[in-house]
C-alpha cells in the first residue's frame, strides 16, 4: 500500500486542487491520498467560508481518499506551525510515503538547499535576517532576502506563498527525521490571483461566490463537487466575512491592550495599533489596513484578530496535535482507514464523545454562531462516506 499525503485548506475545493491530487497520485504511484485539511479556521486568519464537512466531501469527490481535520490550534497559525502540525499528523499515521504540495517552483534541489539553510542558520545568515528586521521588514521578508543573498537570483521564487509554505514542510520533515518524501507539483497560478481563467485560485473562487458570479463558480469547481457546494450555499451553510465586523470589534474593545497582548502573534506593541483601529473603524478590512506595516503583515494581524474572536490566549495553545478528527473517506479507502487506526495518533470518528476536542468544539460553535447556524447541526454529523 502506497500512500501520499497532502496538507490543504480547500476553501473551497476547485479544479486546481483536483489537478494537484491527480498529478500527485501519478507522480508518486500512490494507491491512496490522505488529506489533512483545515477545519473551520484558516491559515489566512479567517473562519472558513464553508463548513469542514462540505469541503471534505468536495475533496473526496475530487480525488482524495481520506480527509482528516487539522485542528484550529494549528490551522490558524503562521506557516511554520501550520506546516509542522500537518507534517506531524501525516508522519504519525505511520503509513504515508510521500508529501505532495503545489509550489511556484519545482526545483526540489533549490528548495532542499533553502530548507537546510533555514534549519542550520549560520551566524552570517541569522545576521542577515536581523538586519532586515532592523530595517522594518517583516520576518518573512527579512528571511526571504537572506535566502536570496545566500542562494542567488533563483531564490526570488522562494518569496512566493506556496514556495514559502513548501519550505516549512521540508523543514518540518527534517526536524522529525521523517522518511516521508516530498513531491512537488508546479502551480499554474498565483496563490492570491483574482482572475478566473485557467485554474483560478481559491481567493478568486471565494470572491466569485461572494459576488454571486455563479457561472465563474461553475467553471472553477469540479463537476462532481459542484452540487455539494451549491447545496451548502442554498442551505445557508456559509459564513459571509462581513458577519465578523461587529463581533470582532466588540471582542477587541473588551480585551483592551492587556488582553490583546496575550493573543497569539501579538508582540512588540502591536496591541496598541490593534486597539486603536478597533476604536476608529467599523469594518474588519479597514482595521487590518490601519494596523498593517512593513513589519506587521496582513496575515499575522488577521490571525491575531481571529484569536480575539475565539477568546484564546497564546498560553492556551498546545504544542502538537494529540488526536485528529476523521472528516470523511471513500468506501474504497477502508483498508487505509484500518492501517491508519494502527498508527501513532488517535483518530476520532465521533467528535462529541472526545474530551480532547472540547476546545475545538467551542471554536466550531463560534463559527456557527457567526454564520447564524445551529450548533446542533455539526454535532449530528459523522464522517462523510463517499460510495464508489
């Protein structure tokens, strides 16, 4: 049995994701693909547009064999934490041979060299990063410039979003001494691209959904998965971003500077800027733009604000996943399910009965409250099973 792992968000699942799964299966010769997918909160610092079960079913109809949930304590984090938790889950399953990810470059040798540099930071390399920070650059930008200085012009491609995340995956594999092998699939579009041609990004598909451009949505989502998406939208199982505006502002004002300072990702006086923005602006997007600087990226600020909504301090976050929820699987993947249950991380099929998921369930409840949905509908759901 050969198994390929993928770490993703699929918010929503689209034709580019379907292409990735198809090419990953071909490149690795895998019998099964297991996806570790963000649940109700995403790495970009937002609640997911669609609930986890909907996105899992779309992925299963689009080429995945099993979908597991990356806990929010790690999905709503910076790239290194997000990647490390995803890699740990796949590695602890003890049956995954390969990890495939999309990237703006398929130069594996360049990626491996960069990963080594980042893991074995020399004094000169670390000094280069600190120089960038003193100039007011974000840590990611400082690190990117240091890589370019060390590896030359080719390293410019490593600044791009998926390349940066790919480096985090490679570093996580190295730290674990994992035998899982990387498999890079070249991306055909920009991660943040808003155009709808070819293989649109998830950003573009979300925008099309929010403006009601259903023809573009239809053109972007795999045929088998489209009815699942449309049924969820028609049933109101969607969280529109503007629903966050008033609750977020209220949460930040209640926390004050002292409370904001305790949120994950907040340091160096960022709390003052966030509180001032909450006092002045009504909309989340306006708050973000007011707080953003060269050093404080939109992603970092957005994640911190989302943690404010969830009422969670940095001290309350776990270091690593202690269990993983099964969101769904294909009927033909039962042999893989059996194999994974023999692995090194507990699989949860009935979430309401697992005490370890208490905090995760609280965060899921908040998603449903923001979306104006009953919490009970989530607790009634078991894993999605797709028949052949």
